[in-house]
C-alpha cells in the first residue's frame, strides 16, 4: 500500500469540530488507497498552558517531569483523532511515542531521534488498520523516560516518520495555505510559491518564517522527504499548497525566491579589542558556552589606538537574538574580568532587525547584492551589518525600517510575478 504521512498542527486540531474536519481529509486519502500515518500536535494553546503549569509549580523544574507533562497535550489529540476516525468507519489506532517506540536521546526538552522501528505499526496495518495516529513532539529515552523534541517538534516527528516508513510524501496541514515569497502581513503582493527547494526553505525557516520547524526541513533534506505545506481549512487536492522538494524538481527559476526577516535581533560591538591570533576564539568560545546563538560577525580595524600600538586593535561586532543579550554581556564581562579579553566598551543595540533575500539561483547569478543594496539605499535604509552565504544575503538594519525594507526588496526582485 502506498503510504502517506499527514501532520495536523495545533490550530488544525483546536477543537472537536476541527478534528472532524482533519479526520475527513485523512478518510479521503484512505479511500484513495493509502495507508496513513497521522501526526498530531496538541490543541493550540495547550502546550503553552502545560509549560505554564510546570513553571508555576517549580521554577527550576526537573526536565524529566517537564517532558512528562508537556508531552501530554499530544496524547489527547492522538486519542481523539483515532476515535473520530473510528466514528467515520476508518480503522484507526493511536500511538504514544513509547509505544511505537520513537527512540530518542535523553536530552530532555530537546531530544533527538535515534530510531523509529516500523515493525509495530506495520503489524497493525497488516491486521487491517488503515490509520496510525501518532502523538507528535515526543519520544522515549534509553532510560525509558518520556522525552520531547523542542517546541514545534511535531513537524520533525512527521518528517522522521515519512523517512522511516518510506512515505510517498509528508503533508503538513496548517493554518496557512503554503509558503509565500514573504510574510503576506507585510506586503499584500506576497505570492504563494508552488515549489521551493529544501535549501531555500531551510534558510527561510531559520530566518524567521515560522511555518516549519527548522529541524524538520533539515531532516527532510537529508532523507529527501517531499514535504507539502497546505491549509487544513480549505478544500485541498494533490496540487494544493507548496511542495518543499529537491531543486531538481523545480522548473521555475527565479534568482531570488523569498524575503525573510527576523525582528528580535540585537547587535553587540566590543570596541578596541586586541588584534592578535586567538582573539576571535577568546570572544566566541565563551559566548557559545553561554548558549548565545551568534549569527552575523564583523571584524574591522578600529579607529582608536590600543596601548599606543596603532593598528593592533580591532572592533568586533556580532548579532544574536535580543533575549540573549544579558547572557552575552555577562559572558563578555566575565572573560574580561578573567583577563582573557580586553575591550574599552561593550555597545549594545537592541533595536535592529535582520532582512534577508534567499534563492538557489544566486549560485549562478551575479548582481543580487547590488540590486539589494540599491533598493535599500533608494528607501534611505542604512545597512549596519552584512553577511552572505551561497544562497542568501542578510542585512542588519534599524528595526523601524524592517517592513519598508521587506517591501522594497520584494518589489526590487519582482517576487509578485511568477518566474
Ligand atoms: N505542541 C508542541 C508545541 O506547541 C509541538 C508542536 O505542536 O509542534 O510546541
Ligand atoms: Mg508548528
């Protein structure tokens, strides 16, 4: 039997009515001859509520109990989905992570998959069951305790099952009807993409387009799982939504596919640090130990003298999520106090945002940077930091210009028009 994985996010299973609506989509695929593995999230808002209960009970909670509690939302929706399908005469059975078993590492709250043996679920299919409803977001550790995968982890569960069972496709049903060239809330010219390459989706996901958990896209790319993002609130067919796939499957070839943004960035500059071998390691080592996710880095020659040695100093600028600024500051102050680094000032700018253009076409086309910078300069947007990769150019700008910059770039690359 051809096998399909269908994942329903929190808004798609938010109440009994919506679960029925989702179940009807599953039933349709069963009637078309598929065995189906359904992955469900908790009802929307449920996981936040559970996390709140944990924090309200124990500020420095035991992560094993955190996982035992926050994984429970998915257990409820998995059982309800199986019952709803049974009511529709579709033979279905629910599975919690440990029953499959979904074997993970013991890193509680951020566990990773070790293995997903197919035997137990396949035995049920062989008995005549048509649907296995699996609780997303959870697994079981080698010690036999319940684990969770990190927020948004049900997407990753879905992709992992598609890989483990060799599914035809992994359909991610959500509250938007696909992946757009940019956030439609920022410009009405945003256009839904029919297809997008794994690499592009990975950049967009990690740059703040929150539709898919980044890890799910990494996994899909590694195992070549064709992913489809589509709406659970519309009538859908085989061509609905956006297909995330290998670049070989993409005909439309625009140089730039999308504009992404990330609002909550901060820029930190260490003014006048010594310019010597090992200085970058002395700065970024402690930052990484402190769990600071450094993104962009710029090192430039300082204007100032250092111990009367002109030229032997530099300024080091980096960006990180704004909520990690206190940790970054402490790591730098501690390193300075310990004599590992020295600097005159630590300047923090918490009013910046990152805007990026992404496209696999950039590999073979020059001039993307020039077009991008010209569009920003026409709008008088000052660029503070630039970074590039093979398929992406990012700039850090004042946050108050973020929407303007996204609109200007969307226009400059004519993303409202199909390629
Ligand atoms: N329910 C979990 C969360 O809200 C996992 C998920 O829905 O993907 O993070
Ligand atoms: Mg999600």
